[in-house]
C-alpha cells in the first residue's frame, strides 16, 4: 500500500523546462516535488543539443583547416575523434551522470524523486510506493523518445539512435542514416568530417522537409560537394544485418554500411504516464494547451509534448509561462508567431515564423524576396548563402524568414525580432546596416519585397 504525501506542485520530467519550473516554483515559496526516471537535464545536455554541437564545432575546425590551401597557404589536417569524445564525456555530460544537476535542484529547495511518475487521478502522481497529492497541480514535461519506423527487419538489428552516436569512442568506416531532418544531417556532417563514409536516406522529396525548398537545395549541394551521398524520395523495403554490416533494400537498389543511424523524428512518452486517469487520450500525438500552458484544471504541460516545436528554447519559453501562471502572476502568455529554429550544419539553416507555403495555406497575401550570397561579406570570406523573407502584403510586416549560410543562427536574430514584434517592412528598409556584414543582406532582401 502506497503512502500519500501532500505538496503544492509535482513536476514530471526534468528536461530543461521541467527543471526550470521546479526550481523557480520552489524559489517562489511552493512545496515542489520533481520526478525523473532518467537524467536530470533531459535529452539536450546529455544526448542532443550540447554534445552534437560539440561534434559539429570540432568538424568545423577540421573544415576550416582544409580551407587554408588556396586561401592562406598550406596546412595538413589529421582528424582525431578522441579529444571530441573526451570533451563530450568529461565536460558536457560528466560521463552521463546527473549528480550536479540533482544537487542544483535540491539546493533550490526542490524535493527530488527518482523514478517513473504516473498520474493516478486529478492532481495525483504515483512514484514507486508514494502517491503525491498536488494542491496546486501537476506539470508534465515527459519529453520524447526516438521514433523507430515500422520497416521490415529494422527492429531486429543493432541500429543506433542519437543517444548511441554521442557516446562513440571509436568511429565506424561507413554509416547509413535513415532520416534527413535536423538530427540526421547534423550528425552525418559531423561524422563525415572525421572520415566516416556517410549515406543519407530521406523518404520525403527533400532534406529538412519543414524548411523552405531553397534551404534543402543549398544544404544538399553542400553535403554532396563534401562527399556525403544523399538519396531523397526513397522507399525503404527492408533492413538486414549480417556479418557485422547493414544492408538496406530500396527496391531497385540496395545500400550497405557498417553502422545504421535511425533519425526519423521523436514521439511523446505517453504510454506509461497515466493520461487516461485524468480523461486524456494516451494515444494522442501531443497535449493541447491554452495560452497559460494549461491542459485542464490543475494540469499543465510544457516542452516537446505540446507539439509546438521540439526545441530546448521552446521548453524554456513555455516553462516561464507556466511558472507565471502557477505563481498567480500576470502574463505575457504563450505566443508562437515567431518560433525560431536552427539546423547547425555547414551552412547553417535558420528560420523563424512561417515558410512561404505555410503563409499561403493560412490565406495570407504573400510576398517574398531573396538575397543571394550574403552580400560583400559573403564574397570576402568565400561563403555561399542567402536570406529569404516572407511578408504579409496587406499588413506590411514579415511573417517569416530564412537565413542559410555561416553563422545563420546569429544573423537571423534581427529577423526573429522583426517577426515577433511585427516591425513594419518600411522601418526595416530605413535602418542602418553595418558594412560589410552578412546581416546587411537583410536590407537587400526587404528592399526586394513588392508590397504595392
């Protein structure tokens, strides 16, 4: 028989957003229990954003060394994965140990419970032999797991997900990657820079399906030029593993590799959450929330499971909204018109708001313009790229934008502000743009919009 403990709030899932909620509610004077069965901090610091960007940063260093010839002299580049693996283990993940993160929670006044949290009724969470009854409510931040597509033979093979790749101590000779989304292309490019022969297989007609077609074309061109094999619009019949290698049957042809990475998206961790005990569908693809992140009375949800974007910054944004609501503060409440996202390949692909196609689907009178080359600075540093802006002609504001090129995730920050604050295009056209910067291409792009 389980013991019952009354608290103010229970937080299930301690990714970055859940940790933020628990910490700030405790600092706000509430009695908080935070529950996590895996590592406190979630996917991002241990298996996602942080280690993968360390890999990409190291790969960029190699690429820059290879660019010396013909630009500044000569240089020999000899890839070595060991310092990359050491840094991920020692600096980023503490060897995949969350002791420091747990202490950080407890120092903030949070009660930490290690285990799987399950709803067993409104405002009730069961963890092991204890049932917590939450006076204020429960915050769900369960995160997601990798999707494993129902391809014949795949489940019986020793395939990898992102969790396996970031823990590698030795690299394979060749790698097959199913999935041409952000995770697939980032990890492909990072490993290829260290000598791995990579083939990317994408079922959709192009890479990065949610992004602008121009972005996909530019990235595919860069990957192909580097020597990565990119196959889009494929149909995978089966996957087999034998004699230490993988074979993927594409119907009319097959491809082989030493290892296989499956990067086909993420799915909510709803199966064991007990959603049915509070009247919710455990088979749902996401949890619908209001502007205060409420799913229903006494229940909030944040992060990937809300379906608003599987980004750490989204989880943190929503966490701040939920905290304000739980502490009875005024807004601002959730607003998703200017959600930014970045794929950290080379070139980077950064976008905000609506794509051209999405804007048209919403019935907006769309006008677009593209500036190729990132201006004089792009020519100086010999880097290709472009800026595309998507405008609402009737209102004279940007509703979306994309930057492809070096440091695109930094360049587009002003476009995120423009979309979020609905800065008039007329204002953007009369700003000062420093010369010779890459962001100066924003001026050319907005000047190319026909809003008449």
